[in-house]
C-alpha cells in the first residue's frame, strides 16, 4: 500500500509497533526494511523523513488486522 503525507511520524511508528505481523518499508531501490525493528525505524527516519514529513512510501503489511490499523491511521490523519 502507498502511504502519503504522514506528518505524525511518531504516531505512524506507534501504529507499526502495535501490528501483530511483519510490516516492511519498500525503498526506492526495492529493498525491504522491517519497520518493526527500532534500528530500521531510526535509519528510515534519518534517511527518508529528514524534512519532518513522509511524502510517499510503500508499506507492506502481511496481516489483514495490521493493514486495517495502518489504513485507519492514514484516514484519521494520524489523529489516533
């Protein structure tokens, strides 16, 4: 799924942490980073989110419940 215009990065990672299954970020080069790993979260924030906003990225979640959580976060604008 494509994720766009997330300004609440901390809230986004909180939702990712609450997910039961694996959640991955697909980089522009096609690499997949495990977003449940704190190290991957810090690397992602440093490299991709340096301007304080996530313009667009591709996230893969493998559990329907997790996909629903991420979609709810995006629809609520990060106001969970």
